[in-house]
C-alpha cells in the first residue's frame, strides 16, 4: 500500500484547484473594463457627478443674476409708469389700444400685467416667428421660469408649450388656425395683437374675427366667467383713423410716452 503524506496531498489539491480555475477563466466571457478596473471607474463616476453639480450650480447662479438684471431693467421701462392706468382701462373695457415707441415695453410687459391681475391663458400674436420665439424667451427669463412651462411659444412646425402654459406667444397664422377649431377662442381670457401697425393680411382678418368674438363672449359670459379682453399694441398706428373703424366698439386708447434708454449688451 502506498502512503501519501498530508503535505503532498495538499499540494495536489491546490494544483487541481488552480487547473479548474484556469479552465473556467478561459471558457468564460471576457471581463468588461468596469470589472477589470472597478476603482478607476468609480473615480471617473465621482468626477462626472462633481462636474455636473458644478455646471448646474453655475447655470443656477447665472439665471439668478439674469433675473436680477431683468428686474432692474423693467423698472426703467416707460410702460411701468402706466401700469395702473392700463389695467384700469382693461378691466373696464373690452378692447384697449396701447400705442408707444419701440422699446417702451409693450410686447413684454402687458402679458405680465394681465397675468399678475389674475388673467390666465393669455395669447400674444406676432407678425413674425422670430418675434414670438425671442419675446417668449425674454418674458420667461423675467418671470424666472423655464421656457415652455409658464411661458411658451407656438409657431409653424414648433410648439414649445405644455398644459401649464399661461402666456403663449404665437404668429397670427397659428391663432387663425385655432379659430377654425374654436370659433369663440374659449381657452383664452385675453388676446394681445402686437405690432398691429404692420397691417398684414392675417392681422386684418384677425381684427374682424376678434371683434365678433368680443361681442359674442360678452353676451354669453356668465357671472363666474371672465369676459374676453382684446388688446391692440402699435408703435406708429394712426389712432384717429383706427378708432373710426367699425371693426371695434367700446374702444379705449392709451399712449405710452418715451422709450427705454437703458444700455443693451449684445453678445455674438
């Protein structure tokens, strides 16, 4: 009988175990980089999280500074001096025409005045798409919200709104399409026709349609529903001729004197 010592027996067991481990490694799948270098990958993830946090903090501080700068600029807009007078006219009349020089703040501040007064679903029309996109961005920055939430825009092939949007800038053509589906525009409390002096074909059509909507909404308004308000803004509109048009009734006109003299920084 052959006697095997304990030490020799242990050596054989180690050799067989090493052979089994080697065969399993060769037949198995190759390790991914994350498995081969877990510590290095973990360090990379930590750096990514730190960079993302730093970028978010930087953006938040830039947004806060931008909101503060916009708030300071708003105080210098001429239309701020007429805020109370304009809102009194809007509450007492169905149609109000606001005239003023370019830079007086008509396009950006009127919608905010209405929202602060309790109006919801405010529509602001623009003759050009670039006006709808740029003005909505400006107003969203002034109100401290993300574009597409409280403030948004709608143009052809682009809809930057959601179910929470209360101030929507859009082109004249988009509003005309909405009239086809809702003849009384029930979803809106107020419509602002901006840059009315340009007198495009679509703007003139809207004049007539909105006049009928003002009358019909006033007749069908209940005690708890707000009547439909129409604001027309212009820089060079001949208010005397405009007031004689049979398109509008119960018309009130207010002129904002002066233009914004604050310096504007343009970055390319």
